[in-house]
């Protein structure tokens, strides 16, 4: 009975470890990071009405810099 319990505990531990590593690799993949950052900063890229072109350029530059910072690209 003790062997069976130890085997089940080992199976549960290794299964949990495998699923955790698999989740972290998937969560930190480049595609998923880009999707999360794009969803986060998508609202910054929408053009509100009544804004001058210069102000809109500043908003786009700020949103672009925030997006690049989010995905981990170096800033110049």
C-alpha cells in the first residue's frame, strides 16, 4: 500500500512539474508576448477626433515606445 501511495505522489509531482514548465514556455513565447502587448496598447493607437496632427504624432510615438518596452526591445 505504501508503494502505491509513493507512486501516485511521484506521478502527481512529475505531472504538475511538466504542466508548469509547459505553461511557462508557452506563456513566455514571443508570439504570446506580442499578443499581450498589442492588446494592452491597442487603445493608444486609436485616433480620437479633434486632435491636431502634431499631438497625434506624439501620442503614436509614446504608444510605440511603450509597446517596444513591453515586448522587451531595447530603446535607442
